[in-house]
């Protein structure tokens, strides 16, 4: 190890890179971070933080308009979206100055190097004009929005998640290309801030990786708010017209055109791998990014990858978890495998959270033994008090009631899904395990017990009654 300047070089200081930077000094690892732009990565500057800050403002505006739901007067807010976007940037700067401040890594003994990184071999990195060597290298360079394949759109101009929050204010009208989490979150937020919004989705439903039944419920709620959502859209070309930026395409084969002040493209992402010099280290790539094994090692034994660039799960929390796994396997070989069970949430209102298998996935894998249980939040007292009864929870189990998947459409669904994640990880059963857990009342979490109770009664009623009858008959005799 003494032949190298560092034990570890981390390339990219986003979610995964920051976790590695935090852990390295605590593990006694001499580390260097290489970053081409800003510490904090996509999450802080173009993803989670700005989008959730915008969503919070939009939620407040929506609540003002619907005060009558809570016995208060409806109030039409006078929205200055420049002030809203200013708040978003202020929150970003607060985080950049505290938790994501590179100074804290430097103070802990981690060297921070700014510059474009390129591998010269499996132990050597050219960072700007500096040549760095290390026993191990961790690639955490993330991803970026994929360019749209629409003729003329580069000339027309469009926004992505990387440029949206550089705007001074929100557009008055918006075409959103895509139907995934970013597209749907931003569609609802912009609509609630006063924009006329149309979502153009190529597939026949939104949020294709989520439980279809709940995604359809969310779609209905979005439409009820006044958001136009077009499905089965094939876009052909873009142009400037008198109506603004215009997209031409077809819906179920019929020609259509849509116009707005601005276009937001949120239709997929692409790993940041082109400038890394991966060939020099013999690192293999695939359609989703860098190829890694179950320990997150690349095809070069001294180089590991985590987060979006490895193409497994494109979430901040999975990048952080993978960084920890990669570091453990570098310095304690074979001690940990990469997580396969990753929960996620789409932060609309209500939120849509997911972990494990959907009902269709479970049926394809284990067949008719699958059991699916549902519970409506219309029967949850806390949801009633907060005018949030539109949601539902769906839990998928095997024939022995072991939880295989859980899906929640509800306020704070992202907070609730953790209990189900643990249940799947530990192979807990819906009944009796969840039926025996006491939840705080009144909370949305009481729905867990309610669902488990209903499942118990529905599945065990007949055998239970048979047992009671036999016992009663013996007692009478």
C-alpha cells in the first residue's frame, strides 16, 4: 500500500462519493476526492433537494386554494414563482455550506481535487493536471438526463432536470415529456404554482415500475387537479410556432400537436462514463452503465463503481448504500453484497411508494400462490382528519403470508414504506407478524395493523370456525 499516494480515490462527489468521503477517515483510509464541478452532485443541485423544495411551495399554494376542506376560506394565492425559485436556491446554498461543504472533508483529512478525471490504469487517475495513485478507485460519477430523440428539439430548446432550476421563474405553460417520477412530480408542482401543464407519455400508463393499480389512481387524481396527461404518445418533431414551443406527434396513430412556453424533457437518464478512460483500465460497460459484480467490483479488480453510473438503481439512497458496500469489499474483501431490495417513492401529493415485487411480478415468479391484500385510507382515522382518504395500500405475499412487496399511495408514503422494507428483508409475514405490532393511534401506520387484521380474518375464518365447531362439539359431549 505504501507504493500508492492514497488508499482510495473517489471520482465524483455526489451522494455515493460523499458517503465514501465521510467513511474513509473513520476507517483509517487515506482518501482523495476528485470532482469536476460542485460537491453535492445531482441530489443537491439538480435533483432531490431543489425538486422537493419546489414541491413544498406548490403544496402550500394548493392548500391555500382548498382551505374549505379544513373549514377555512379558500384563498387564491398571488404566486411569484421568482420568489419560489429563489427559496429553492437558498435551501441549496444552506446545505452546500453545511452538510455538503467540502471543507468538512478536508478538515477530516480527505484531499479534495477539482478537475476532470481520467483513468490511466487500475490504480492511476489523471485529475486535471495532477497524477494520483491509489490502491483502490471508486467510480461515483452519476448520470445525466438522456437527450430526446425528437427532430428539431435542439433548435427549439428545452429544459431538463439539470437546467430547470437555473431558471429565474417557472414557465406559465409547460409540456412535460415523460411519465416517470421526475416528470410527474414536476408536472404537479408546476401546475399547483399556476402553470398550464400537459404531460406527454409514450407508454400506456405513468410510473411504469410501480404497482399499476396505484399508478392509475394517482393518474386520476392528477387529472382531477386539471393536469392534462396524454398516454401512448409518439413524438415526431418540434418547432417554434405562434403558440410557442410546439411538439408534433401521434396519439394512438392520430396526428396531434401541443404548444407551451417551455418544454421539460424527463424521459430517461444516461450514465456519465464517456470521459473516464475506462478502456485503459479494462473496465467493461453495458447499456445501463459500468458492469459490476455482486460486490460492486468492475472488471478491473482494483476499481469499484456505485450509484447511477453502475446502472442498478437510480436513486440517491441506493447510491449511498452502494458506496458503503463497495468500501467494505475493498478493505474487507467479500464481506458484503450489493443491496437488491431498494424502496423508492414518487413525491407527488399523495406520494406513491414502492418496495419489492408488484402483484404482476410476484405472479410471474411464484404463480397462483400469490396473495394480494388491499386497504383503503378511507378507513383510516388520521387520513380522514387530514382530508387524505384517496390513497390505498397494497401488500403482496406468498402462500405463507411472507411479504414480497408493498405499495402505498398516501401522504408521507415514503416515510411509511420503511416498515415494509424491513419486513421483506427479514421475511416477516403479514399475518401474524404485522397483526401483532402495535401502531400509534391515530397515525397512517394504523393501516398496517388494519390490513393485517383483515387478511387474518379473511384467510383464517373458515379453518378457524371449523376448529371452533370441533372443539365445541367435544365440549358438549
